[in-house]
C-alpha cells in the first residue's frame, strides 16, 4: 500500500513515458498498452493532448473548445492509469501541427520513452507522415502502437 | 489604429499630463521607433531600466515587469501591448506582464494596433491579405477603463510615411505599396471605429447595471496548487468550473519562506505555469509559512469566491496540533465556497 501511495504522488518513479494524442482521439487499446509498459518500467505516464492552433491565432490563444475536448480525455487517461496504480502527470500542449506541438513539449521536458498510436483506418489522430517524422526526430526511444482493428475504437470519453 | 498614427506619442502625452497633475508616472517600456519627436516627449518621465535577455545569440530588451512592480508608481506607460516576449521570460506575452502590473494596483496606459485584436484576425486578413501572428484576447479591451482611438485619415498617414516619419526611406516605399495601401488603411480605420463604437455601447449597458448586483453575482475562482502532478488536474477542473461560471480564475502556489524548490518541483512549476498560460489562468507564487493565512489574504485581495483545493496530504501530527487544513479553511475563509478535487480512481477503488 505504501508503494502504491508513493507512486501516486509521482515521487516514486523517475522514468517518464509520453503518450501524445491529438484531434480528439485516443485509442483505448493503445492506452492499455502504454499503461502496461509504464507498469513494467515503474514509470510515470505523461498523457499529452496536442491542441492544433490555426495560424490566424497566437499559439497561446484561448482555444476553449479544444480545451473542452482535451480535458475529459486527460481525465479518462488519468483515471485509467491511476486505477492501475500508475502515476500520471498530464499535459496540454499547443502547436501548429502535432509534430510542432511535440517539439515544444520535449524542448521543455525530458521523456524516456514515447508511445504513439498509429493511424487506424479513418480515425483521427496521428497521420503516417507525422509518425515518419517522429521516428527520425524524437529525442527518446519511440514505440508506435497499432491498435487492434477488430476492437471497437474509443474516440472520446465523457 | 495602425503603425505610425501616433499611438506612442499619444501615450506619452497622457503620461506628461498625468505627471503635471502630480501623479507618479514611469515608463515601463517605450518603443521610440527612432522617431525624434517621440523620444523628445519622453523627456522628464522616469524610465524603468529594461531587462536585457539573449535569445539565439541576439541581445534583446524586454520590459522588467518585476522592477516596475517594485517601483510601484501610480501609472506605468507600456508600449506595444501585443508584443511577444523572448522565450524564457515568465510571461509569453506583454499583455500578461501588464496584467501583473495592474494586479499590483498600478494603472497602465498601453498602445496597440487594431489588427492585433484576436476576434478581428480573419477580417483583417480579408481586407489586407496579411495574416497577423501576434494577437491579443478581446478581454483586454473589455477590461480597459478607457479605449482611446488614435485616428488619422489614410491620406495623412501615407503622407507621414512618405515624409519618413514612420519608417526610414526604402522600407517606407515598400510599406506604401503593401500594408499601407489607401484601401487597406480605410478598411482598418472603419474596423477600429466600429469596434470602439460597439465597445462604447457595451460599456453604456454594463454601467446601467447596479454595481452591487454585479458584485453579488460575480464569481472568481482560486485554485490552490503545489508543484506536483496532481495540480494539473486541479487547474483543469477549476478552469472548467470557471468557464461555466463565466468567472476569472487565479492559481496560487504558497511557497514556504525557506523552501528551495527541487529540480523536479521546478519542472512541475514550469508545466503548471504553461498550462495556466494556455487556459488564461493568472498564476501567483506567493511566499508564506501559513497556507491558510496566505490564502485568506490572497482571496481577499483578488475577490475570490470559490476555492479549488486538492486532497490534502497532511501529517497526522499537524492535524492534531493545528486542526486539519480543510477544517481550518472552512473556519477561516467564511463566505467562500471550497471544493476538494479528488482522484476519481480512488472512488472506484473504494467501491470495489
């Protein structure tokens, strides 16, 4: 119990696993896999919702609708991870594109591993070109997870 | 209205007048644009030295917000409200620096061009073909006590450009053929006049409300955070509630006097400041050895009506000696709603 408490406080582990998601979509199977990796590595999970800001707005413009999409998703990830005893340290980041937002994120913080969902059919989320970029530019070990196409996809959690 | 119409000049005129009236006036930041008349008008006004920063090998000057606040004048003149600060400054935008100065009880006169107003961004693009990157939120205009339009006819402004009073020679020629085309300036002028007319109408309607009624219904949220991951959740929940209440929101970290943040805490603080900035939350770092006492003072100063706090992580000994944090808050913060943000995963765990 003590171990669990310490991990919930976020002070018991130092490895950080980033799981970025965008365009209002996070696949549940990918999340489950990220949680399994975090548990195996005794790491903190950092779910990061990447908000795409159109050029006509400043990068720190108040994108209220996007925040409204992001917050329940982050809450859902936090709940799912905390239930498994995994410490969570969520983020929201903005950028012109998902890759721009990711760059801003890892410029500010260190991550030991990045777990990214691959595109699944017509679901929103990362696009193949963005994943290609990620593989050549990410500063940490990167895992791209392809969700099981036979499973139902969850694109928002209320 | 647009570059070169004389906004900085007008701001300095107001500053000189305030000085004559006996007010304590300083220049927080001035962009003289190499215009001799503008520089001359600044004579006699105390200037708070700028902060020298370096970015990408370049040395850049920014407003030294802390020095302005420490100097505590009655009025600060701060040029270029829409300016984006150098990376690494506490605030990304100058209007956030201005918010801090206003929060310290200092009046501010600032300058801005209409094309930087966020809600007009599309309209500006349509009429000028120029997509303005540096924008500022409309609330800044809404919150201003007064908005003064520095108006100049397009012909006069183009004459000023030709005379080299706005940009030097070659740059002026390019500007005349692009952004400063007669039709662009006419459209910008129309936009700004319409915007201010709407602002005047909105103020007239707001002022007709009984001030006491406004005070009674206005909500202001205060989120108590610590440099810990769980504070991200507190900020998010507080923001959602503030959205529903149409309320302003502050976040506060009470740093005990002798506490030096660890590296991990500094990372967490930076992340909290970042999300606060994105969500439009005013982030306050206040020293204090007694959390409840400090929060009580800040809540009174900010007019907070609703406090968000995480589940306290207290030592039993402290609870016995001083009473639990929550019971002290309820006792010592009368008239303020308090909401404890719990970890929902714990609820499910308890049910199992």
